[in-house]
C-alpha cells in the first residue's frame, strides 16, 4: 500500500472555498503549476513564503510516493507596471534605468532568486519555463482565441473580450467578482482606450518603436500580455487539465481569473482541479510594503541589518518560523516570534541530531509507550494530509522531541521501546523534519567550530566586564568587529553575534 | 588612464592564427559569446576547462575597466546525436529513456551545470539565453537565408546551401577546411538524402509525429538545427558584429564554421572579430573519453572516488591546476600534477591570507626592492594582457609569495618597503588571485571567519602570557581544546592551531 493511499490528502480549493479530497488526473501522478517571480527586483520575504508553501507541498506529495511534475515559471517579459495593460514593462524599465540589456536584468535577478531559494533549502521545480521561451505558443493561443470570437485586434494589440466570454462562461468563478460590478466600478473607457470593455485584458501588446523586447506576430511586432504566459506554460507541460495551480493570494484576481478564462476559452476545458493560495506575510501586524519601510530582504534578515530587526536569523529559523503557521493564514513577523522560532527550531534540530544517531532496539515490547509512539508518527501524516497542516506537524514534532529528550537524558531507556514502533517513530521524525518540512541541521558560516570559538570569546568578555576590565571587553568586541563578527549586547549581560 | 590603456590586450585569433591587438567594436566595451553546454548529461571536466578559460578572460576584461557583456547559451533543443543532422535530439532521447518531459531533463542538468560552475567559483554570465527561447528569431533568420538563395526547403526541413555560399564567400575560413575536400571525403549522398550537397547543414528540421519538442513554422512543425541558435543569440544580444566568440576547440568545425556562414549569409557581415578556442584536457596523456574509462565528473574529483584518483582535490585546487597552463595548450591531468597543484595553491593562498592582513607602511623608501615589487606587479598585468597567460601570472605570483613569506618570517621588515610600491604589490597580488584568477581562500569547515576568530584568541593569549596572566592563557587553550581546536606553541611565542 502506497503512503498516499494510507494517508489520503484533502486540500482547500479556492474554487469551492471548501476542503476536498485530492484525486489526481493521472493516478499516482501530480501536476502542479505555481506562478513564479517577475525577475526585475530582489525577491522579498512575502514571495519566499509563497514559494516555501509550494516547496513543502511538492515535497510531501513526493514523500507520499506520487510522481510529481512541479512547474514554476519565470516571468521575463510582459509584466507591466502596476500589473496593468498600459505602462512600461517592469524588466524593460529596470534595464533602461540601469543601462542594461533587459536579458541582463533577467539573468541578474534570476540568479538572485535561485540563490535565496537555495539558502532556504527549497528544491528546484521540475521545469522552470520562461515567458520569452514561449512566444510561439502565446501567439498560437491568441490566434485561437481570436478565431473563437473571444479576442479582438485593435491597432496591433489583441485583447480578450471578457463580456463575450462571460455570456457562456463564468468570469469571476475563482475570485467571486461579479462582472457587472467590475464594469461599473472605477473610471469609464475614454476615447483613447483601445479596449471594447474596461474589463478586457491584453493578450498581445503592440511594441512602440522604442520597445526593446519585441517579436514578430500576425499583428505586427509586439510582446505578450502578462496573463497568457501562465496559461500556455501550465497546459504545455501539464496538459489542458491538471491537478494543482498555486500562487500568492494577491494573484487570485485578476491573474488567475484571467488564466481560467483564457484556458476555458481556448481549450473548452477547466484547466485546474485545485487552486491553492498562500496567504500574506505581515510585519508587526502591518502589511509589508516599501512605503511603510517595513519590507526587508532575506539577506537583511539573515544579517540582522534592517532597523526593525533586533538581530539576524538563520535561513532555517525563518523557514521554521513560516511553517509554524498554516499556509492559508496570515503570518505576522515580529522579533519576539522570530526569537521563539529560533529556540523552537533549535530544540527540534537537536532532537533530530540525537535520534539520527540512536539505534533502533531489537526487542518487541508492548506498552502504552508503543501506542504513543505510533500515534505521534501517524499524526504527523494525518496532519500533513489534512490540507498540508505544517503547523500541526510541528506541534507533534515538539511532542516527539520531548520523548527524544527523555531518551537523551536517560529518563527513558531503550529497553522500554518496541523495535517496530521506535523504527517508525524515528523514520517519521527524520522524514518530517528533513524530507517534508525541508529543515536541515544548520551550522552558520563556519560550522560549529566557529560558534564554539566565538562563545569562548563571549565568555571571556563577560568575565572581563564582571572584572570591570573594560579595556579587554572593548578590545574583544573591536577585534571581532574588524573581522566581520558583530557582537550585540542584550539584556542581563547576554551577548549574541552576527556574521557579515 | 584606464588599466586597459595601460596594459593593452593582445590575443591569439583562431581566424588568423596570429596574436593580434584587441580593439573593441565599442571603446570601453567587450561583447563576448561562448558556446555553453547541451544540457542532457552531467558536465565533465573538459567542459569545465572551457568555461573556466572564459570565466578568467571575462574577469580580466572587467578588472581592466571594460564593461563586459558576456553571453553564454544553454542548448536545450536541436543538438542531435553525434552532432549530426540526422538521428535523435540528445535531450529528447534522454527524456525518452528516463520517461521525463524534455524540459525536466533540461532543468535537471542546467541545475547541475550551475552547481558545478559555482563550486569552481565561476561568475555567472551576463545573459544565459536558451535555444528554445529563440525559436521565433531562428525561424526569421532561416526565412531570410531562403530569401537570399542560401538555403532551401525540402520536405519540411530547411538546409543551408554550403557550395552556393562558397561561391562568393569562404566556407572554411575558420577551420581551414577546403570545401572540395569535404565534398569528396566520406560517403556519397544516396537517394534517401534530402540535402543537395553533403556539406549542407540543417537550419530547420521537420518533426516526426513522435517528436515532442516541436514548433509551428512556415515549413510545418519542426525544430531548429543546432548551429543556427548561436548565430541568433550572439547577434541578438551583442550585435551583428561583436568582439569575441569563444568555445572549446572541438567546436571549431563544423559548429563555428557554420555560425560564420549563417551570419555572413544573413547579415552580410563577419560576425566576430576574435575567435578564441580553449584546448583539450587529457588524462595521463590520453584523450578523456567514456569508452577509455578515464573520464570523471567534478564530484568524483572532489571526493576522490574515481579509480584513477589517489585522493580527492578541492575545487580551488582544480581551478588552480587548470590555470597553470595556457588555455590554448593541452593540459594533462595526473595524480602527480594534482598533488603538486595542491601544494602550489596552498602556498599562494597562505601568502594571500597573510598579505591581506599586512598593513601598508607609510614611508617612501627607494631601493632595489622597490623596483622589484613594481616589476612583479607589472608583470602580472603584462602576462595577462599577453593572450591571457594565466600560467605566466602564476609563476609571478610564486615569486611574489616568496617575498610575502620573507615578510612573514621576519627576513624582510616593513621599514625596507616603499609605501607606494608595496601598496601596488599588495593590491596586485590580491586582485590577481581573487578577482582575475578567481582563486578564493578555502578552509575546511570554518571559513575565514573561523580563522579570524581563532586569531583574536591567539593574540589575547599572547598578551596574557606577556602579562604573566597564565590563568587566562591556560583557560583560552583549554576552552579551545574542549571544542576541538588545538593550539600549538611554537618558537618565539608564535602559536598555530589545528582543528579536529
């Protein structure tokens, strides 16, 4: 019996708003598409949460025995300012400002994006297609939508006719928006507008003479609209109907709504069985945003260099922190929450190190403990299978770590443990930590030796202070600073350090 | 005065076979294209040498003050078995064998390729375009070549007409091959052949019904030939005529020869001013090949797990080893050569660590030593500017390291050194090691921070001894010992350390 048969998954579908049993299109296979970044700036922490959510989901599917094809795209053209149909291409604008070829901008930020995801121990997707690598397919589907009467050309641009589509389909099926309200709200079309209806969106945009990123098309030189790439790439690699489409909550409307309309319009089929949306990250209760000054980059978080941060936190601490909440809940970032996550992760990680070295006993023992070990192992799986509840899994892992610590301290001896139950308990703890949650043992830039040696210095410095030998205390701080190790004095004489 | 004006570059152009002064198309700018990997298998050590060559060349251009646009492609379609015009696509074949979507194969081996290059401390190129992202452009140029009478369509495939091109141009200009000899040698065209002439090559191939990687074109569904992608991507991002085209020697014919023919045919211009080719890597005097069993992967080399290897070698040792030969010479791999490279790199790296910490004196001193320091610094530049002679630079760095060791041992005191000359010497040593050759300090489990922090403790301990504070001096030794760091007391109060 496969693990996925033993622990069948249910997941909250944004389409229905309900938790539904997962039934794959092809038994034993999972096709999942997730909207990736537009590579014109550094990836921020909110993006990280989205990609982490789907990293864990794809890891869990694989762990259960599914063969997973996980497609996550890179948007390297067509995403205009303010997510609109007018204005400058985000990448072209950055390229203009920095006097670069747009593809240099793409390469630079793609590298940065991959680097950040590696730091967070995320696995690469199976396929990482780019919008510019699918110009042909985007032109083809646009032609098809025109043929079906669902799109129209004006002045070298092509728009999707939303009201026309809505006559026989439901535009708003995912986001719950009503087309009538969308048509009424906001400004009216003026004579400058090319669109027939204000709700229409671009499939192809005519390139102005100055536009660098351009391709020939039946409608003249231009570039694709933002929404069409995902329809093309998801169905090309996963089929016209596939299992899961994921992304951040902010993409639900209009991006994902438009994806559905495009795919249904072109292929006559609902493209996606399950839509999953991960929720926002807030900071001290506020939405993260550049204008509020509360938005920080992963590297600022690791180094503790942002003014909102008391100190730096390791990538695994951040990963653990994010997984402590369910992906569909908002997650609030605060120094207190991070400090507690740091302690929590350390506890689970230490238990992991210990249990990996602990040999499974050979005897069969029946006791309440046997039942308890099995119950905890099972709860890890039932929690993950219940809409990927990593928060619940972590709670169970804490329970398990308490038992592991009992063994470590000698309160619990191996002769009390049943071989099969302990083997299952041990394998589950390791699998959940490493394979599913993707939490690995961590040694900061320098390994445990560095931590040890810095601690020797910290202890010397504490003693120097107690002895009122401030010259020595200051010298230690300054010498460390000179080589990029920052000591921070906390309350009660405690000291922590960060490394540049 | 810019560094590149002070040390003008000359380089051996494969087109002329001669060393020529480098004159960029746009002053102060360098456009360089290098043929990247076909991502259907693990990158082998021979490839690494090629990419390392151009990594160092691009680093040196940048160091001299040029603005460099370095384009290195990824071949993800169109490269058929045996580099031929018939047979299966390398990536599609791998995908079929492993039951994957071709783009899963592409993603997997692209990840592996990037990982290996990172391990060798190679910088990413400015743009890393893929063949599948330039289907539109490949179709456009093929149309243009047909219009010009230089290509013809047969059964949905398009071929470049080499004899036709050769009527008014020189096919063989790069490789020295004669078209008459190419026409006569080998087998004759048979009735199955579509080509008009055996020397013709494919620009576009008709896709059989089973072929997965396919795109619509004016000639029906198909896929691009192998050579056309590089012509399209190099000229798209660097212009119709650009400075440097690089690649492994094995690509000179037919690949680069075909690139010239395509570009000249389509644009009427020689595409490249300087062609650079890096030479082969041999193993114990034999060509590296899978059939001889003497081909190993970077990871086997690092771990020392291949039967031909006595032990493992670090990425920086291998990098150093490769740079000890000029890129245009064959380079023979042997255990003896690697062991000697390991020692050599360590010597230069230790000198690097030391000189980085050595402060520049403040006095002006005129002496023979001043002349010598300046001579060595200048020789680093003149050697690199002389066809990127990294072998010569390394010889000079050894000379320089001897002087650095004189300072370290006390044989040479700082009051003998002229401020300006030493500053120049120090900056050059560091720049050549780190920026140009890309050799970084490598310390197992700990990094430079660990070394720095231990040194802070060593200095404290020395001072404690001078102060006759033996309690503190012993405490430092014991505390370090407890965490696996052993201090050793040497002569004259010097201390060194080892890590368990």
